[in-house]
């Protein structure tokens, strides 16, 4: 398997394949290593510092491992794991992160065997919006202003308290301390809604133009089990359909049975199960 640095001229022949994955990193001049087997791009390792994933304090040296072609022989995929660990150790990174479809259990087991640990188990769910019929909701959805972002973050923390998702909890602990330019980017690339029943703030909704376009739904603990989640889902589906999206997609912790049941009641199907793994420097 061949390894290329992000600025290697020979990588140009793979530019079209890589662009959907590394375009953002190129724009921010974030370095990465690409791994190619028999003229096919297998994956790459992005070497950067927080807050790319926001799992540790800002400036923490880290890497993100991404596999593009899971159809490759298992040994080739294991080579990606070995190289990711080598890069992390050689460059004295604090941690290395990868999210792997659980169906590739042999690869998951191999990452675990070389020192990675599981920090989250999530499901991706989706459904087409073409047949969605607008449902009723009495809640008010008020889009947060830029100067209200820090207050919105506190609302997210409260609305998502008690989550079994370790990764979400870590991100929420760190997000308020991000530099202003990253908060600006987050605000400008998402739609953040405070959700009210009358004058009472009962929850939050975050919609995104990304693949997982329903980014966050949360209900404050004292307002749960009152049917608010269903109303928020109706608003989210209506808004996405109105804006031209063909599918509604989200991520949910695999053990969050109540949320999964709610999403299934809207016709959402489980697509894939993912294991989030991390290696940390001793």
C-alpha cells in the first residue's frame, strides 16, 4: 500500500475521488496522509489539532482516520489501522479517532486489539420526505441569534442531559470554549431553534445542511414525556421538506430506545450502526 502526503504532486490523479472527503481540509490547509492500494484510495489520516472533533481542549494534537473503501481486503484495512497508530505515535498526537460501521466487526476488533477503545455506539437513521404529510404542532420555534449562541449551548446541555452518548457529552463540555471564529462557522452553517410552549422554553432543535440534517433534538428533563418530541419532529420534517431536502437523516445512540421508537414512528429506518473508537496517548 502506498502512502502520499496531502501535498504530493502524484496525488493529483486521485483528486476527484478525494475531493468530497478532503475539500474542507484543503481549504483550511490541514495536512493529511492518503493510503492507496492498487490505484484505489483506501482511506486517509487527517493530522490536526482540536477543535476538529472537539473531544479534547483546543490545540490538542490529534488525528481523524477515515476509511473510504471498505470493500478492500481486511488485511489492507488493518494496514490503515497500523499506519494510523504509527502516525499518532511518531507525531506525538494526544489521540486518534475513527468511526467504523459495526458490520465491519473484524476491523473494529483489530483497532481495539492495537489500543483503541470504544467511546460511542450510534445508529444512522433516515427516511424519504416525499410522502411526509405535515403534522400539527403548537410549539413555537424561535431561531437563535448569533449573540445568543452561548445561551443556546447551555440549553443544549440541559435538553440533552442524561444522554448515554459519551461523545456528545464530551463535545458539549468543550463547545462553549471554542474560539469565536468556530462558533461563527457553527452558527452560520446550522439553524438553531429554541422551542417554546407558550413562554416556557422546553427544548432545542438544530438543523444542518450536512448529511445528518437533523443534528440535535433535545427536551429539558422536566418537560419530557409530554409529547414535545413528536411535535419537534413534525417541525423538523416540515422545515426540511420545505427547503427541498429529499431525506431526513439523523444520528442516535444505539441504546436510546425511546428516541429510536419516536423516529421509527415517523417512518425512519435504521441504516447502519457505527462504533466510535479512540486511541489516547499514555
